């Protein structure tokens, strides 16, 4: 059940590379953004294939909503949702992540072809998760977490959110490495929206380098979250499907901060933002970067 090597083990994006795009496949009836849209195997697989055609390098398949206030499905129900989807997408040759807090779900989906375990609890929800990851050699995403959806916003209290999240992530790193997970297999996630107020999320985005400067890859998951729906101080947040432009902006900021990957619902908008990042980074590091400007000045079309 050992997972194949992941593509690249650099700790973050450099001027020569952009973050990977992780497309979200929610096989749930109650996810905050698209719950119910892809709740059966056929539509979920078709959606995953669409995201891959649009440019997603990783597909993150999940069967449990982790939005604030959500209630957990049984393990059997979660497995029934995700296993056939993971199996089909892996057979199509795609790189698959499973979004789960349960070791049993992770084990079954790794056997079915998943390569990455994306655990929003960072191993705190299931004591068997970290030993499983250590045995299989799967890439493991450990998110900053303070509790399940029903109670997590009760724990959105920090002295200094950036310092506290960094410290708590490092505490999880110590436990994960001590259990035998290789450092190059570990990815950290600051947990935007999980036990965080909008102000906390903006602080973490503003100081994302405090996380990406650690010697581990970093995944950023801001996509369509409520804090992006309240831009301009509106009283009622705009609907999730209208937050993709704001999501693309956070993807660009994540690239500038050195993130390894961004997890998004809408692939084309984020991919376009990251291609802008690539072009600017390439121009900034090019030995003859002034040449295109000279050509435009001579009347060349752009």
C-alpha cells in the first residue's frame, strides 16, 4: 500500500515554478460551496475529469463536510461516497488526494490509488492516522485544527494568530515525525476558516511567509470561504460561486509567499492567476527581460 513518490519535494514555490493546483471534488450533500452537486459517483467522477482537463494537477476527493456547524457522517457512509470516486479517477491516471480524518478511509483509498492524505485534523481526530501514513509512505497534509465543525468556531481565540498557528503546527510536526513520517512526505496547511474569524484569516494571508518559511511544503485552502464573500464590508456575504475571483487573488498571493499548492473549486480562474505569476517571475529573472518592453515601444503588438 506504499504510495508512489509525489512530484517534487521542494518546500515551496520559487520564481521558476508556481504552486500546484488541487481541484476539489466534494462527494457530499452538505459542503458549504457545492454540496449536493457531485454527491453521486457518476457526477463526482465526471467533475474530477473536468477539473483535470481544466488543468488541476491533483484532485482532492472528500466525503465529509468540514464547514462550521457540520455533523460527521459515519465511516461507512464516508467510505461509500469516496472509494468508488477515488478508484475511478486513479484508474484514469490522475494524481489523487483523499480529504479525510479517518485512518480507515485513508487506508482503503490509498489501496485504491490515492497518493496523498489530506487530514484537516492533522492526526488529532484519529490516533491511527499517523501510524498509517508512516507505514504507507503516503504524502500527508496536516492542517492546523482545533476541533470538529460543530464546535470549532468556539475555539477561534488567539493571542497572536500567526504565531499561535505556527507554534501549534510545529507541535503537530514533532508528533508526526516522531511517529515515523518522513519530513519530505509532510505538507502543512494553516487552516484558513477552521477555528478562525475573518480577521484571523486575513492575518494569516498577510503573514503566510511565517508558515512557508518552515522547511515543509505548504498547502493553502482559501477557496470560496466566507471571509472572501465579505469583501468591501458587505453585511451579507456574496454566494460561494461568486467568490472565484477573490479566490484567484489568494492563489496569487500564495504563490508569491512560496506555497507548494492551492486547493480550489474553480480551476481556470486560479490557473490564469498563477500563469500571470509565472510570466512576471520569468520576466523578473530573465537576463534580457527589457527586450519585450523595447519591442512594444517600437510598435509591436502585445
